[in-house]
């Protein structure tokens, strides 16, 4: 990989390395190091170890500050959703990590450039590299550049997922009958529909909501029902 490729990657991630060698190491998978007979430590695994710790610390501290009322159990659940392999791989794909990785021929031939585990590991390795190159303050700034939005999106999706479950739990305290969701309307063209849903229980409408998908509308209806029942999430 030449200097032009490294500089192109730096533009993608929004950070310029003083030491290009540490960036190159962060992008070097063990399969490439093994095939080229490099030393045991000439791959990104140690940087991944460091980046994993830095990522956990930065995300935890940020969530602690911006969600002062969130209990420890929910903070733990949210952090797990934010720093999971799938989430990190998604972010890596958004910045085209795959095309810059140094992989062995075996990994290359079996789709390694798009494998979640390899992308997530490289993502953490780059965080570790930023920490080594620019210090912890640079690493914190780098992580928060993309994690602030990811944290909020994950929190929102958790909240939506919890609405239907929470409503069912509330209902089951006093009733053996489940709730039922009904799509009662839809508007707009096929590429931009808006669905309206109601949540029913024993013939009574508990809540109503809308969304860009039927699932989203149902979650909105469940949230509306919880609000009316005084059980906000």
C-alpha cells in the first residue's frame, strides 16, 4: 500500500497520522502478516486490543454524561448495542475500511474484506492507532466524531423495540389476553408510504401511531398506549 492509499484512507476517517507506519499496522490483518512472514506482532491485533479498551471507555463516559437518569443496567445494554461487532462493521463499511485492508490471499478469496469480524477488528485497531499516534485526547475526539450519532440511533431503536415488549408486560399483569396490532390506514406513494396503526386489547383501542413502515407504526402505537397508561419508557 502506497502513501496515496493511506492518505485517501485518512480523508475517509477524518484523521491525519503523524506516523503513517502505525496506520499501516492497524490495517494489516494477521493473514497478510503470516503470508509475508512478518513478525508475530506485525499485525493489527495488539492495536485492536487497545482500541477496544479506548472505545469502551469513551462510549461509557459519554453515555454517563448525556443520560444522567439512565440506570446502570440500561447503560450496559446500550453500550453493548453500540460497540457490538455488527455495529462496528457497519461503521467500517461506511468509511470503506474493506478496500484498504492488507489481507492474505486466503482471506481475500473468501470475502474477508466484507466480513464483519475483520471489519470490526480493524475499526478498533484504527482507534488504537489514533491513541498511539495522537494521545488519548485525539482518540476521544476521533471516537466521538462517529459514535455520538451511533449512540443516539441505538438508543432510539432500543426504545422502539422495548415499546411493544413493555406494553405486553404491562397488560399481562392484569390480563391473560394479548394485545393486537391493526394497520388502519396508509398514505403516500409506494416509495414514501406512511402507515397508521392501532393497538387493541379486548375490543378497546389503547393507542394509535404512524410510521414509515408497518413495524414502525406499531411501535409508535405501543408507545402512545404506554403514555396514556402512564408507563412512559
